[in-house]
């Protein structure tokens, strides 16, 4: 489904943000990218939807090299969720959710029914929420709209960059459970960045732990737990 080989990103003058990252995911799997702040998680994610161009390496999505495809097309085909949903404050919920469908020039009827479907999917009543602005929503609700927006055009892959880290612990726990339920319903392949080990172990089918741009370990949660590759991995899992 997704295959990433030897991905590397060097920012000028000589900052190696991502250094030789490789992984592969099957359809429906979630990969959690973890590691301390500045280790290269966001940079890795942004190369997957070509917000950033890799310095070297390969990324294949559904068997095709995305680096040879049109950047804008690639971005539209991959959902992207960031902290607080990244909603446009002057747009209503309906306008936010329909961003990509509108770019794809869906008909107004199809867009309206898709917006309603997405609101139902994230458990928000369309009648109540469709015309609200982001400021009229709680943090958890904004995050759910961000997820609805990312799923609206039914992309095969969704990327998440620490989406829940600004939420209070109770809302966070609730939305993590919703994420798991949603995953069963929509079966999306996803890459999920977090610095929270608990969250990574709860949500990830695979985990990639990074340090200073490099992979320390890549495997299932059980593999990291039961056979940590080195002291760093062992400590990271125990202390976070
Ligand atoms: N546009 C940029 N120009 C130069 N350095 C950058 C840029 N973006 C990120 N970096 C550096 O790359 C490293 C990885 O950053 P990032 O991927 O944002 O880390 P994380 O998401 O894991 O906290 C950091 O050292 C950061 O300062
Ligand atoms: Mg980051």
C-alpha cells in the first residue's frame, strides 16, 4: 500500500532532519511515528504528501512512485490532519469539510450529502453543527471536524501530525477511542505522528521510533515492548 525506502531530508545548510527512513504499510494499517521533539517526525510526514520534497529516497503509494506524480494531485489524494484540526477560522464547518470535494468540483448536491455523511461519521449532528464556525466548537469537536475534512474525498491514506496533543486528557482519551472505532469503519491506511508512547501503543499496528532523524526501531508494539533494539528504545518506552 505504502512503501518508503531510504528517505532522507537535508535542510540547508547542513541539517539532516531525516536520515534513511524505510517502512511499509498494508492497507488499513496504522503506523505511529514516535520520538522526541525535533527528531524528524513532521518532516517525514510532510514528504509523504509532498509538502516537502525528499533529498533522496523513494515513496510508493499503491505501487506508483509519488515523486513522479503531480504534487497537487498527490496532496489531494492524501488526507492530512494537524493539531486543532487546522481549520480555516472564517469558514463554516460545511466549508471546511468540503474543501477537497470543492477543489475536485463535485456537484453541490454530492458535496452537501458528503458533508452530512462525514458529520454523522464523527458523531456530530449535521443540523446542529453544519453552519458553525470553528471558534464555536470545543477543541475535541474541532479535531473531529479536522478528521471529517481529511476523510471527505475518501483518500486511500491519511496522515496525522500530533492531532490530539492540544486536548485535555479526558477528551483525548475519548477521541483516541473514536479513532479506533473509525478505523474499523473506514479502514484507512494511516501514518500517525505522536510523542506519546501510550497513544502510539494504543493506535499503532506498527511503530517507528526515531532519534535525530534515524530509525532506532521499527516493528509491532509487541516487538518494541518485548525486544527493544537497544537501550534508547528500552528507556524511551519505559520513561514516557
Ligand atoms: N524548514 C526547515 N528548515 C531548516 N530546518 C528545519 C526545517 N524544518 C524542520 N527543521 C529541522 O529539522 C529537524 C526535524 O524537525 P521536525 O521534523 O519538525 O521534528 P519533529 O516533528 O519530530 O519535532 C529539527 O532539527 C528542525 O529544527
Ligand atoms: Mg512535529
